[in-house]
C-alpha cells in the first residue's frame, strides 16, 4: 500500500473542503500509485472545467 505523506493528506483534505464549500458533489477515491494520482487529478480538472462551462451556459441562458 502506498502511504501518503502528511503534506499530501493535508492537500487532499483542503481540496475536499473547497469542493464542499462550493457545493460540488464529489467521490473520494484511493489512489493506487503516482501514475493513478496523476490520472485522477487530470480527470478531476477536466470535470471541474466541464462544470464551469455548464455554469457559464446556464448563466448565459438566464440573461
């Protein structure tokens, strides 16, 4: 099992807290290795960009 450092755990907890404060539903997933961490982070960024695009479209349609 790959054990995370305290700094990595703090960063993950901070990220989760930001999502919670923004009201974004999320799923916490364990990472298997460094490559998996990179893949999961890239997917998260892609999904956040998708949410931002959707919010912009919703705002434009309300205006």
